[in-house]
C-alpha cells in the first residue's frame, strides 16, 4: 500500500512540484490550496504525512 501524502500550499506551482516529485517516488499524493481545503480533506480521509506551507493567507 502506498503512503498517502497531503500537500498544502497556496502556490499552485509549489503544489504541483511536490506532487510530481512525490509521485515519482511511488507515493499517493493529494493537494490542498488552503487550510480550509486541507481540513475538509482531513475530515474525509487519513494521511500518513502532511507537507504544510507555514505562511499562507487566512
């Protein structure tokens, strides 16, 4: 089973870069553009790791 990773960043380019690199390593990558979106995903699913931008609006 692949580890599930949630990448949370308000910059689309950063999210896509993480997605590409982590998927190349065989990981199951999910993306969120905001803290609110990340919380919604966390209510529905479990993740093994969260990569979180610490400076985001809101």
